[in-house]
């Protein structure tokens, strides 16, 4: 009867782990190399509001303004505060 933890079994487990981790690590590398930190889609609409907030000219009407079929007051209130921290 052979031991279940032979060096051949350990090498096979190690090789399997490397093969499983390789695609994830490659994607992480690609994201790190090619990702661009710019606003995406609807985020561009928030830039004037953030500028008004930073200038001290932000009004309640901007926070309450309609966006599509809803009024995202809480998001628009929290967004400039979170942007200050980043």
C-alpha cells in the first residue's frame, strides 16, 4: 500500500493549482495594465454636480432633479461626499 501524499501527488496538486490560478492572474495583469480610470456612461452626468459641490454652488434643485423616471436624491447627496474621500 502506498502513501497518499507522495511527492508525485504533491507535484500534481501544485501543478493543478498553478493551472487554475493562471487565468485569474493573467486577467488581473491585463486589468492592471490596460484599465483606465475615467467616468463611464451615466457617470459623466455627475461631473457638473460634483464641480458645483466643490465650488460651493450646489443647490437642492440639482440634488432633486429628475433622472430618467426617478429622483436619486440619496445617491446624489452621498456621491459628492464619497468623492471627497477618494
